[in-house]
C-alpha cells in the first residue's frame, strides 16, 4: 500500500498536541537526571517560536524504554518552543557509549518533519559512533553535540543557512 | 524489503516557494542518511490510560451541542504491507464550523463556538480502526497570498508504533474546489498521493438521522515494523 503524504502541522496545534508534563521524560529505570535546553532559529536568524519538538531515547540502562500503565510514554518528550525559540526537556541520561536523543521537529513552514539527533556526550565519543561515520571528518558534526554548561546541556538548532543543523532522511 | 525506501517520495519537499513559510525554514544542506533500521525500533508505547472515554467525540464537551454539520470520521491505520497498526495514538484538531480555531493565534474574524474545542484523541483497535465524532470544519482565509483560503481540513497526528512511522498530515474533503488553489495540498507532487489525503463519503459510517459518515484510511511507513500491542 502507498503511504499517506505528510502535511505541515500548521500554527494551531498547541492545545491538541500538548501533553501534561510532556517536557518531563518518564522512565521506569533510575539514572542521572539531565536537562536539555534548546533554542531554534530559522534561516533569517529569527527564533522559531511555533515549533513542536519530540525526543526519543534509550533508557538510562541503554535499553528501549518500557512504558507503565498510565502517564506519558517512557523515553519520549514532546515540547513546544517558546516565543524566543527556546525549549527545555528534563530527562535522564540515556545509556550507551554515545548517549543521544533522537529529535523530530514539526512547525508551520515545514511540510514534513525534520529529523535530527542531539548527543549528550564528548565529541570523541560522537565521532566514534558508527551512525556518524559520514560526518567523521565534517565540522558540521558539531551541530549535533550539546554543550554541557552549568546544570544543563545547551543545544542550538538552526533550520537553514550558516551553521545549519545536520538533518536526517527517514 | 529495503526497496521500500527506494520508492518515489510521496511527501512534499521542504522548499516549496508557493507556501511562503517554507522560505526561512527549509534546510538547504543535503540530508544525512541514517543506517537502515535506526528508526525502526518499536516505541514510544503510549499507556492506555492516556486517552479517556469521550476523547474521540468532539461534540460532547460543551454545555450544549456545537453548531455545524455533525459527522462520524472512521478509518484504519495501516502499514505499507496493509497490516493494521494497533493500539496506536491518533490525535486530531480542526477549525469549528465557521472556520475558526479555538487558538489564541487565530485572528480570523469568524465566531468561536463555546461548545466546540476542535480537539480529539483515540487509540486504534486490534484491526487498526479509529473513530471520531465531530463537526465538519469550515474553510478559512490565511495570509499566504491574496485571496488565499485553506480548504476544509482536519489535522491528524499519528505516532505509529516506531519512530519511522511518525506522521502529521491533513485530511481533506471530496470535491472541495479550494484544493486546486491550496499550496499545502498541492505541495505533494504526485496527484495519486494527494488524493490519498481526501476522505470518502460513506453514508453508513454515519449515524442514521444524526450524522454523515466519512471514511479515511491512513498508511504509515515501514512494512518491516512490527505492529506491537500494549
């Protein structure tokens, strides 16, 4: 059968797709708490204030997350960007040699989702990740690595132009 | 089975000048191909308690009934090999009968309906079926170009059962003359693919004497993904 095409999420999704505590990732497993603070900019350098960001990750033990019987799905975050383009996700450090969150971005002006990834890991570990082999020599790999500063990881997403974030095909 | 990814892309391009908002948001760099299977692992699994009874009926949450043409919207969620996608979250949102969203960003000078929020969610059943009761949404103007009006549509968000299946789309109505002029609809390059976003009038899906019936099946990517129940 042939797939149903993608269409933009448009500007009016907020209440429909808003989940209680969507920014706080649920886990059955315990682990180290981490905060990801992101900021999204468009090709004109303006904040993207009307996007939806979803992240999906491994559990702190490196397993696929097991969901409970109620509440939000484990390992999954859904947050809206604020007017200034920022978003904040409270989660636990994913397991594995190169811990990362897989990220999906939808917004007005995006006819299909943008897929990317943010690593909460030192650059050497990221360069060693086999999935990043095509970028091993590229300075653009930096766009996928969050900066640990204070009590949070900071990550800037640029949709277009100078410093454009690396996006993936599905 | 990897040849599924070699099929012509049914999705719109990122860069589509007729839809003005793509201008500063479409990436310019080439996309990186992830190793096959990276997005195929099952999840997220949404707990059953996430949806409450009545969340799939958009017409019962006010003090009285909403204005407009009542309709039942039902269909199946399938993967590319035609297998049902079970226990999967379906979220919808839409304008009211006069073409106004209950959203602070909607400045269209049409009335809100105090009895209609325009938001619904449900899970698919064991055969991939979902069902909503709602109101046919109105068309509305937008600022994309002169005399621009969006055709009547209902927004759908599907999680599927694996990240590769994630889909956000819009469902349109048969025979809507605005489809010919709508850059969002027209952004899908293939005509047959565009038509897969149009629901079908199916009277006996409705409620006799109460609501019209429409059928809308949705096909998500990834025949290899195992449709996991919860």
